[in-house]
C-alpha cells in the first residue's frame, strides 16, 4: 500500500506514536512536499502517500471505536480510485449525563481552520508590481551546501510578483470558530467518538474531499450520579423506618425520576440493582444497571411523640425477644441468666 514503507516510517515516527506526534510529523512533511510548495515532479505522489500514511496512523491511534456508529476508516487509497480527503479534525465534546440519557441536538463550537480568503488558500498573493525577492535579496541565488543555487522562491529571477499572504502568514489557513448543530445519540460514553462526515479540515483543492470532524466524548462530573461503565450509581438517603417497613420510594434520574419498591428489611446500607435503568443501550451495547445504595437515616432529635412511639416499639420487640431478635435473646440468656 505504501510501496514498501510502513506508515510510521513514511512519517519518520515510532509505530506507537501518539496523535500529537503524528499530526506534527505530518504537518512538517506536508509543508515540505505539498505540490503548491514543492516543484519536484515526485512531490504530488509523495504528498499523497504521506497523507495516506497520516490517515492510516490516525486510524490506528483511534482506540475505542464504535463499529455501529462509524463508517470504516478512510484507509489510504490503495490504487488511486478512492478520492483523497483532507485531514480529520479532532475535538473534545463534553456532555452532561442528561444528554447521555436523552440525546438531542447540541450547538457545538468548532475550532475551525478555514481556507484563507485573501489568498484563496494558497498562502501567497499576486502583487501588482514585482518586488525584490526576500529569500535571495535580489541576487537570484542562495547558499546551498558548498556553493550557490538558484533561488526557488523567485526561480532565480531575483524579484517576484508573489508575496507571502499577510492574512494567514503563508499557511493558507485562518483560525476561527463556528457553531455546528450536532445530533447527540443516546448512550454515548467517555472515550467514544462522534464522527461527522465532511465537517473536518477543509480541502485545499477541488479534487480532495474535506476531512471528518471527530468529537471525543467526555462526561461532565455530576453532583449526584457517578458512572461505572454503563452502570449509573446513586446514593439515596432514606428513612431507616422506611427501610424496615418497605414500600415505595422515589429516586431521581438524569432528567427524570423513577418510583421503586423496596422490600422490608434491615436498616443497614444496601444496594438495589435495576437492570436496564442505567446508561441507555447503544448499538450492540446493552443498557447498564441503575445501582442505588440505600443509606438509612435515623431521626437526629426525635420529638416527644416519636420517643413515645419508640418506647412502645421497644416494648413490643422485647415482649417476644426470642422471636423478634434471637441473637440478642441468646446473648442475654448467656450473660444475664
Ligand atoms: Zn492567506
Ligand atoms: Zn529569490
């Protein structure tokens, strides 16, 4: 595919290089080999292969892929049939838990690199009058190794009718921000990626498709809920007497609420697990569980009325201790005969 060279060798980086290094290496080589900048006959072919290597490496780097939502990665065009694409644009996207549960439309700021309008994206502008070449100071020659070579910026003429574009400093691109309305599917988790076709880096020539916009999902911390995989964890303080008696209990959910039934039991912390009530299913991944930790709460300063009730309750329990609290009954028989 890359004519004998591995993608990372093409880019001169380690096989396990991170995204930043891959991008950096590609930018440097692209500056060197872009056919607009390099007149060598092999420049276009080399540039295409570098871009293919870059796309390939970024694809490998993209670890946790969701096969359901994403198209296959734009692999390096093996025989020139596939249309080439500009680079993908990567950006983080923070979602609230409510958005994870319900999805919806979200307005997202995209850091964009638009083609410079002043120079039409080529990085240089045509001057009305030729001016002294700044690279060779008009001599038409520059120092090269042991001798002098023709200046490539002015083709050895010493003057040039083109100058670096002041708007973009010659990069052909200007930074900016734009908003984009993004449809958020339900059930996205941290580290997953939302891919928007054609919303990435703009292409610099008509033959090239724009890159994709790839939004890496982060989840904003929530004061009430925590995530563990697709499980949603919630601590729910509850009256110790409700835990003893059992009954209905309301629990909050991101953007909603739910009524559950708790069985009579002991007034010690316990977990209730509701399968399917956690992070919604997405693709092949099933919905997680809602795990509620019930935390018994006793009255801080019981009123005289409550104290009277407690006394009645205590007498009722002690009336038949062997049946109601056998462990206590056994202890008393042993140590207080
Ligand atoms: Zn420009
Ligand atoms: Zn020159």
